[in-house]
C-alpha cells in the first residue's frame, strides 16, 4: 500500500470536460446566440484536448516509475465516511486506467473535433457539445475512480449521457424511445452491478476488512475465499452480478438489444459512446475487478461463453443488415463479445488490447460512415449508395484501412488483438477449442459483412438518385483529419502487442501485468508457446477472413455469385431469421414488455376493483352518516332552536298590547298596583 | 290651640290625593308635572310633621331638603323632555304622543 505516488493534478483530467459541460450547458444558448458556434467549439474542444495533454503527462510519469510503483493517486476529499463504509473522492491512474484515459481523451478529442464539422448545421449545437463533454467527464470518472462507488457514479453518468445523446433529436418518437430503451436496459445491468458491489463490501466487512477501494480489495481479496452466499461461493455470485452489469453496458447477450437502436443518435455519438468508450466500460470493469473474477472459474466460464456467443450471434445478424450504421452496431456488439471472451479466458491484457485497437478502428469506421451519411444528405441505406470512393477518397481510404483492421488482416492492429484473444481462447486454462471455434467463425463473418459494406458503399455503380449524386462531396478537413489520425492509429497500434511468436515482445501484456497479477490469485497462465499450433491457428483465422472477403467480393462486386444462393438456403428460413435479428426484439416485447403490461393491468384491475371499491365504500358510509347527521341537525337541533324562538315570539305578541303608549294608562296601573300592595299588606 | 300631627297628615293626604288626581286626569304634560310636584310636596309635609312630632332628630328635615332638590332637578328634566316632545309632535297632549304603543 505504500508504493504509490500522491499527485494533485489528476483531478483536472475529468474536471476540465466538466467545466466545459457547465459553461456550454448552462448559458450555452446565450453563448451561441452572441458569439456563434465557434465559441461553443472552443469551450467544448479545448478542455478535452487539455485533458488529453494531462493524460499524456500522467502516462509518462507512470513510465518513469518502477513497474510496481506505477500508481498515481489524487485524493481530493473523503466522500463518504459512515460506519465502516469509507469512500474517497479520489482519482487513480495505474497501467490500466492510464491506457483508458488516453483512449477516452484522445479518441474523444478527435471525435469532438469531427463533431464541429458534422453537427455544423445543428440548431442545438451547444446542447450537443455540453452533453458530449459531460459524457467525457463521466467516462473519466468511471475509469479513474479508485473505488467501486465512485466508479458507479461514472457508470451511471455515462448511461445518462448516452440516453440524452441517443435521444438528441428527440422530436422524432423513434429516437426518444431508443434513448429510453438504452436507459431501461442498462438499468437492469446496473441493478446487477450494484448488488455485486454490495455483496463484495458486505462480505469484506464480514471478514473484518471493510473496503471498496480497488487497490485494497485486490490486496485482501483472499479474505472472501471460502465464503458462500445463498449456497454459492461469494466470488462466483459477486462476479456473476458484476457481469450482469457488464452485459448491460457492454451490450452482451441478453442485454445487447439497446445498442443497435442506439444508432438513432448522431453519428459522432455512436462513434464515441457506442463504439469507442462507454460500451467498453463493462470490459474495463471486469479488467479492474480481475482479481475476483480469477477466483471463480465458474464465473469466468460464463463470461467467456457469453462473449463468444455474442460475438457469433451479433456477427451473423450483421451479415444481412442494409443500414450502414446498423451493420457497424452489430459489429460493435460482436467485437465487444471478443473482448469479453478474452476477459473470460483470463486473457485480461488481450481483452484490453482489443478494446484499444477496437476504439481506434471502430471510431474511424463510425466517423467514416458519418462522413458518408453527411455526403448522402442523411441517407443510411447501403442499397442506395455505391461508388462513393470516386467522390470521397479520404473517407474511402480510412474506411478501408479500418475495415482491414477489424477483419483481422495483418499487419493492421485488429489482427494482433483479435488473434491474441483467439489464441488465448484456445490455449488458456480457462479456454477450450470450442470457444476458439466460435470466435473463429465470428471472425469469418466479420470479414464478410465488413467488406460487403465496403463494396456496397464505395465500389460499383452509384445507386443514389440524381439529385443526391450531384451533391456528393468529400467532407471538410475537420472531419477528414480525425479520420486520418484514427486510421493511422488503427494501422500501427498493433505494434504494441505483437506476440512473441512473431518476434515481438507483447509489450501491452507486460505493461498491464502488474494490474492483472495484483491479487496473486489465478495468476495469468503464461501460455506456453504452442509452436506450430499457434501458427496454424493464426493462419486459419487470416484464411477465414480472406475467405469472407473473397465471398463478399464475389457476391457484391463481381456479382458472379448471387447472394440469393445463401438467402434461399433451407427455404430462406435462416436468412429471414438473421434479417429480422432473430426476432429477439419481438421476443422481448412479447415476453417482458407484454408480461410487464399484463402485470400492470392486473395491478390496475386490483386498483380499480379492490382499492377503488374500498374507497368508494368508505365514501358511501361517510355520505350515509352525514345524511343521518343532517336529519338530526335539521329536525332535532333546529327544532329546539325554532321552538324557543316560537315561544318567545308568541309571548311577545301577547305582551306587546300592554304597552299602550298612554302615560295616564301607565299611571293608573301604577296606582292600582300600589293600592293592591297596600290592600295585601293591610289584610 | 295646638295643631297636632294628624292635622299635618290630613293636609298632606289631601295634597297627595289632589296631586294624584291631577297626574291621572291631565292630558297636558305640564299639568302632569305639576301633579308630580304636589305629590312630592305632600311627602315633604309628612317628613317635616314626623320630624317635629317624632324622635326629635333632624333626619326628616334633611330628607325634605333632598326631596326639594330632587324635585327641582326632576322639573328641569321633565320640562326639557316636554320641550323635546313639543318640537317633535307640535303638541304636548300625552294622549296624542302614543307612537311607543305596542
């Protein structure tokens, strides 16, 4: 616990984007009106770039330390101190979060710049950038948090920003409901995540060491060894709960359904949130909590299989989609499946490595598709595109490079990261040849659908209508430069993780090793070099990718092989299934949404017939009692009062005649009275 | 010859009866007031007579002084009321002023 370095500048990495968000978010509409969109640009982009510079500085400070001392901590204040629960508002940067903050601020900065071009004609310009900055802040809090609770704050923050940005054009009902869907589905995952956090804290407190700080947990996690909860070991239970959170954020089966719909948001949002950063939060969280996942082989198996199946499942859906962004969305789900697969077989470094390369090439692909959509005047259907490389050389070349990267063609970065995961899936103690097979099949599909996209969009004849063709243009430099940078990164990022079998040194694995061995548990199995097997598998995955590309070429460019050959297969049923995304949305609708509706209606009926009956009954009783009271009041109380008044009136009527107004008369009476008194006295 | 107590009492009774008769029969308000004066004076005669022939104290004489003073005040107030009645009704006939009849 002593070998850390206290610093006080890390807080500025998340705070700068927050400042940008506040300035643009609160008086943004006035800024835009008075100083124009340039002022909004400056306020939004500068903090992210500054945060990137600070991140680079922090990274170099890490580099300058001994490997075991690479831990920067910026402790700001004690956030919660209640009983034995202590949480600090503290930011930490170690090898893992160091990589993450570079990705978030670096890729995020590029996307901010790109957005200034893409969103140029948007009216609510300030709102967009305020939310984008707020997202960057939340994501940085998520990755830099030094404890689970602060991480949860970021975790929820990114979900909120994601919701707001998916529904950015909320005037359309579909967009608004896509945002709600993302939020609600994520909420299911967040529920699991929260339970996992509670269970870990509770068990640690039970074992006499209450803590939720990552570093402390990693050092003392052996305390939960052998403890059980509901008959399951705590490690397994907590891991599965945390993993439920990860399936929500990182779009794994069964909670992936929100991500394809999230494409309703502006394309830079898809690139930043739904490809490069936020959706990797689940993967990052598993990496961060690796010490506890390593304690539970059961949980790891679940994680690995979920990842592998998601990779295959989403890739197969991607084969038949025609919307340019939807293909990329399913591709993202599929690639996230790879990362989770890597995590599940204990190859945490490989998973994080793929997270990084994926951030580069997928951000580039999304931004490229945004550039295409921009040029096509909002059209997203690939069947109406084609031949665009003639008009959009920058977009085309960067898109192509990234496609090579995602397809896993050497020497592009995707090859190294994906191959590392596949090899670990095959060789690791948690892996199996079956897992490798699934990943391998998904790799072939990935290559196919990505090149199908390239051929349909950029090659062949232009199928757009005349009007659109006339307006085709390359995007402005603020949009193409980020593409070039990302494409360059997508090309070269692989050198960081060239495996030893190919003469590299797999630097990223050595760099991240201290984080992933921290628990001293299930120390990552150093896969012995498989020699010939490793080379064979490598060749096989490149081969299947090449086969996918070749098929795509035959079907969509040369047209010598009709796609119908496959769509008609087995009576067309498999094609219809993947075209309709396996009817998962319909299934969820029928089972969960309608199930909820049925329960809701039952509740409504209960409300109507039971609660309302009681309430109405009470009202009737009250009315009856009031009616009786009214009668009593009218006849008894009023009767008494009226009778008294009647008597008084009657007496008055009779006695009034005594007052004659004649003074002599009165005097007679007086004299008469006196005489009477005297007579009585005398007698 | 000495006039005894009875002589005073007889005079007093005659004056009282005359006053009473005046009060009861007069319709003129001033006449009624004059009748009241007679009644008060008959009481005064009684006071003086009992003081002279009674215990020998001066109580009766002092009371008579009070009655004279009261009669003066009563006459003032009574005449003021009569004046007010006259201004309102233009008459001082008590039979005509019977607006308070029930």
